C-alpha cells in the first residue's frame, strides 16, 4: 500500500459534518461505506484523529471508537510511530458485497427519487458546461471520457466515474452544483459507479456527453447526461431486485 495522505478535493463530501445522533456509528458507517465502495482509494492515509473529529463535528474519542470498529472490520490498518496513521484497506471484491447489503435496505421509491435528483444535477451541470467550457476544459473532459480504468483493480472504475462527474460539475463553474454533486456522490454515487460495471458499453456514454459539450449544445449535453444517469439507475434497480429476492424467505 502506498503511504500517502489523500487530497480531500474529490473526497471532501466523505468528511462533511455528521448529524448529532449515534455519532460513533455514523462515523464508522460513513467511512466504512466510502472505503468498501471505493470512494476512498486503497492505501490512502486518513486524516489524523483530531482533524477527523473537527471535520465530522464530533469528539476525538468518538472518532477513535469508530476507527477501532473499522480495524475490526478489516477496512483500515493502523501503524504506530513515525510515518504512522490509519490507512485505507479496500475489500478484495471492490465493495460488491457492501453494495448489495446497502441496496437491501433501500426502498424502490427512494431509488426513484434519487434518480430524479441526480438527473437534474448531472443534466444541468452538462448544460452549463456546454455554455461555459473553454478548450482546456474540453481536452480535460475528453481525456477522462476515453480513459480505461485498470480492469484488475475493482475500485478503479468507481474512482474514475466519480472523478468524471466531479470534473463535469467543476466545468459548469457553479460552486453550489459542485457541492451538490459531492453530496450526491456521498449518498448514492459509489453504488451507481459499481452498478456501471454491469452496463458499461464499449462506446461509453461519457464520450457522448463530452462531445455535446464540445459542440456547444446545452440541450443535447443535458439529454446525454440524463440518459447516462438513468441507465445507471436501471442497473441499480436490477441489483435491487436481486437483493430483495435474497431477503425474501
């Protein structure tokens, strides 16, 4: 594992403040899901306990309790001494089991509501990007759209998908939309990216979104982005049926 402190940029939503109830469990769940679903890269060093406490708005002892549970779950390793700290240990299945477990407790109506919300955010980001992107923005998006994450790394695709969608929001030049994208990634993004493994076409939908942006066609860019999100949610709904059927006696 590489000993590196992660830049918080794309991962900042993971460390947003928590609600007041059940805080130790909330810290464990927030970090555990982010690790299991690939949002936090394998081998990255988590911020120090005091920094995590400040970011989550909890006591240091609460963070320490949560990290202890994550160690028991084999999702982090902690090394003492100089250069020590808590390091992400991604599950071997890339978070597939965590995805299915998470979906088993989500209602179909909630999934539909999330799909509507994400379509609205992604579509509007793409439309604004088509109006505001400069040539450097387009080149950056094109590089991301045609990139091929390492197939042997089960967390590579989720990271790649999350990065593309955050970059799309950044090109839209709206701080509020970028924050909203980050919040949605924390809530449902990793589930979508893992579902994308099942539906990922050879000619990826990202290319269609970027080309509409490059052509300066906001309506087309919006349509392509919304189509992509709906396709991902269709895959999630299929997985949802599988998890529900397994829970049925």
